[in-house]
């Protein structure tokens, strides 16, 4: 996700003409100007049809297509671990968001997905 590679083919998801990144979401994002956080990876324009048919998360929802001006990593989706009274490692919380600046919890986190902030998000009605 940091390199904006397509979730399907692994090539760049950035449009060479507009320099905007293509992103398919399982459902429409809230209508506002605020940046949006996501764990979903980008999808290049050419792979959108395949992503819509192959991805279970996209098939379950009402997918929406966007282009994004820029992204930045802000956290991870993670399982948090600690020790019980006997010193054994145990899972404390399952699949919680942990900010990259959350030094108190980050050392307990086993990350499963990166969370990125999408900025300058524009909905695409037709592709």
C-alpha cells in the first residue's frame, strides 16, 4: 500500500495521466471533504472489473470507485498482546486500530493491516 500498487496485478495504481491513485471501496465513503482512513489497498483502473468479481469484500457490499490525490500511513490494524499473571503471552484485544504514534500500545501490537489516510478523494461515477 505504501507504494500504491494494485491489489490485483501488483502494478502501479496511479493513473499516469492524472497522477491520481485508483481505489475501490466495498461501500461508498461518507460525503464530506475530510480525509478518509482505510485498510483497503488501491486497485489500478484496468483491474477494477476483476477486483469487483474476485474480492469477497467488494462482492458483499455496494462498491464505489474513487481517485485519490495522496496517501499517508497513520496506523495499523492489529492484535494486542500482553502477559497474564503467570507470565504467558495472551491476546488482549483482537483487530484494533493502533496509531503509528501510539508508543504505549504499538509495542504490544502484531499488525495485520496498514491503515492509510486518503486525501483529496473524488468519487468516479463511470470508468
